[in-house]
C-alpha cells in the first residue's frame, strides 16, 4: 500500500513540476527574446521614456510592446509579475525530490557500493549540497566577477562540474545527476526570489513614491535573469537524462554532464545573439561537432566475451534471483506496487525482448537498482554476456 501512495505522490509532483517548469522556462525564453528583439522606437515613444519597442502577431491579433527605460509616465492599474512560475517549479521540484530521493532514499539516493549511508545521513548531505551550492553562487555573483561574464561563466562551470564529480562519488548515479539539476534549479529560483523580485519591488516603490529609480538594481536583476536563461537547456537535459542510463551511468558521468551542459548553454548563446540580429552560424556548427565528439567519447566499450556460451536457462535463473523481485507481475519487493518501468523479467521471452535494455542497464551497474538484490560480479558478467550473444 505504501508503494502505491509513493507512486501517486511521485506522479502528481512530477506532473505538476513539469507543467510549472514549462510555464517558467517558457516565460524565460519569451522575455529574453522580447528584450533582445526590442528596437529603437519612434521619437514620440522616446519622449515618453520608452527605450525599445517591437510588434508581433499571435493568436490572430497584433501586439505592440514597449519597454521603458525605467519608469512609465504613470503606474498602470494592473502590473503583471512573473514569479509564481519560478516558485511553483521549485516547490514541486523539492516535493518530488523529497518523495523520490528522501522517502525512497534506499532505492534511489543511496548506493552502498559508493557510500553506505543511512537515510538521514544521505538526506543531510543532499540538503547540504543544495544550500552550499546556492551560497557559492550568491557569493560569486556578488563578487567583482559579476563584471566579467566570461570569467564568471568559467568559475561557475568549474564549480558545478566539481559538484557533479563529488556527488557521483557519494550518491547513486541517477541521484548525482538529479542533484546537479536540483542545485541549478535552486540557484535559478533563488535568482528570482532573492535578486530579481527585490529589485523589481524597489523599482515599483520608487516610481510610486515619485523618486528617480536607481538603474543599478534593475541591471543586476537583468544579469540574474540572463544567467537563468543560460541554465535552462542544461537543467532540461538533466530532467530528461534519467531515461538514459548511458548518460548518468557512464563511467565518467560527471564529464558527460559537463560536456553536454556546456554545449547546451553554448547553443542557447547562438539564439540569444540571433535575437539581436547577430547571426553566428559557426556556433551551431561547433555545437554539432562537439555533440558528435561527445557521442564518440561516450561510445560503449566492446564487451569481453568468454568462450563458453551462457545458456538461456542460466539467464532466466539469474533474473529470477536478482531482477524479478521488482520486475514481476506481482513484485515481492515492498517498495514496488507494480513492476518498475512496466518491465517484466520473469520468462525467457520477456528477457529476450529486453536484451538491449538489459545489456545497457546491467553493464553500467544501474540495475539491479542500488544492487538491492545483491547480484554478484560473476552473475553480472554472465547476464551481460548472455544479453550480448546473438540469438
Ligand atoms: C529493487 C528493485 C529492482 C531490481 C531488483 C531491478 N530493478 Fe530494474 N528497475 C527498477 C526501477 C525502479 C526501474 C525504473 C527506474 C527508472 O525510472 O529509471 C527499473 C528499470 C529497469 C529498466 C528500464 C530502464 C529504463 O531506462 O527504462 C531495465 C531494462 C531494468 N530495470 C532491468 C533490470 C534488470 C536486468 C534487473 C536484474 C539484473 C533489474 N532491473 C533489477 C527496479 C529494480
């Protein structure tokens, strides 16, 4: 019964998280595009304090958008803020993290072959990473490095890569990736909560009080919002990476993550330049070359096969002992109400149908999950060999 509610909470928060994330990242894409697409307005608009305008068409109508340098002539009755997209994404993300990796710590967070932590130790380390990483970013952005975009990016990138490496030494492979994503998400939400919102509140307060607004906090808020924009593609990659053990369970998973994230942010840069009519197609070409290099780098090593063929009966026997506790019509493992990933590994036909997936997940060590069924190295080698034998 507990497993059933675990699944439901997991599903509910995941669904909510994705919806909120779409709203947030959609708004980020839209506003960065909007800002970079503003062009010099006609004189009569400039006289009103408008610094740029643009026209667009959507949903059967034409929009005229104008951005003020700082303050409009009068505050409108209704001013739309964009903050709940960010807060909801973070809150649902943290709820999902708590259900899946804290409640389900034994299945998903802890990997005893790396570090044999108790549930509470693992949770404490996880929270420590999120808080520590967030503080690291806040110190960085308030340091003089904020004035040098390139240097800032290098230090931040190295910091996150180090975090990915360290997490990979502590937690299960999948949890390590997820934590880098959670850290980036926390930094992004923190940018909104601690940086962008206070600056905007101050702007509105100054305008309403009839004071001349200080342009500095607004410019700083813009910097934070630009950082968030570059984070979007890496964080989305991490969100979907958990479907691809070839990434997070790679023997150099941290490096794979660093390379893919760098490439993704680089491609984002192409679009941000393009919005300003600055076409740099070489970025896309370089991105493609990098992607192919990463694919080459990640190429699975050929499997060492032994001369003796592993029989089908032996494969079924291993699966019965090490896989079927979870992957069965009626799992005997208490953490699972139904077969995880909808995958049954009880009969020979089922095993044969899943050969490629079995090969990948068992070879990388991702399955059996957290090796909860205590598969031996020899059994692993035999199952991998069986799965790589042609029928
Ligand atoms: C303790 C429970 C448990 C055991 C034992 C277990 N698995 Fe899994 N397996 C899972 C869970 C949970 C998932 C879903 C993970 C996810 O969502 O990425 C999964 C997913 C899979 C997938 C699909 C992966 C994907 O990306 O869709 C394969 C293939 C798989 N397991 C194979 C095996 C094999 C082979 C064994 C035995 C050697 C095994 N599992 C043992 C829990 C288990």
